[in-house]
């Protein structure tokens, strides 16, 4: 069965420091990976998806099929990046999204 | 607003009661999902609608849970004989695409069963 693992429940970094939120998945085929974010008092929303290969709000994520990972990275964290981040997976030809348990990012001043 | 709307935002009920949670998706979105999020967990898939039909209800935990979408727009999640373990935030999401599309989430309905 497909599975998404986010090993860190909480990650605290100082403003300006690099940040990496880890995501590992288990799926033998070709997955589609996403990062969703929930800011305080806001609804869950899409941050980025691997097929777009885009950078959103300075965040990037590269799909590493060898390590089955999709870590989210940003070189210089900002206070407004503080939020809950969820990694999600869907598989080719299906509609079901599997979410990880989430990582709370706290960026300290 | 044009976003996904969920009502009620909060529902407190007693064990054994019946509850209905409503989701109004973004206009034109044919795909609709219900997820459940318990404290400290990620969203857990419950059911997926494509149009009016439930294409996949494999995530519904038991037969006390049921969902409908009679006209292919608004959906209602129904929970019979509620139990304390049903307490969670119930999230609705809609998508324009059938497969691999961005999910647009509502703010959720927080259900508390006393």
C-alpha cells in the first residue's frame, strides 16, 4: 500500500537559516508528489507539485526515486513560513491522495 | 466567496446522536473528496465522488458513515450513532480534474462527540 512518512513532527529554525522538511514515500510505481501547507487560521492549500518543477515562495522539492523522497527545501527561512506542512502522494491513473502526518515548521526571529 | 464552503464549522453532539456535515464545492468542480483529520494526524481519505456517484468509499470506517451528492454539487456526510472516536475535523475538498488535480479544501467541520 502507498504510504507517506514525515519523520519530524516539529522543526524549529532561525530566520535566515536553511530549512529542509523531509518526506519519504513507499510506492513501487510512478508517484505524483505534492506539498500542501496550512498557515495559522487558514485552510489547507497546495504549495507545490513535483511535476511542475517550480519554486513557490522560495521553496523547492525534488523527487528522488532512488531514495523515494520528496524533501521540501528553502535556503533562507522567513517568519511567515511558519505553518503546518503536509506531503501528499497520488499514483498514476488514480484520484486518491495519501497524506503524511505533517511537520510543523516554526521560524524563530 | 468562490472557495469550498463547509457547514457547520463546529458541531458538538452527544454519543449516539446523528449528525450531518455539508460541503459546497467550487462551482464546476466535478471531483469531491471527504477527509478526516484527527489530532496530530494528516488528512485521512474517506470517500471520493466523481459527479453524483461515489467512485470510491473505501475509506469510510464503517457502515455508520454515509455520504451523498445527489445533484453533483453539494455533498453531505452523514454519521449515525456517533461515538467519541468520531471526534475529528472533517475536511471537504474539490478538484477540477479527475486525476492529479489540485485539491481545494474547505475550512473543515470540527465534530466533538461527548
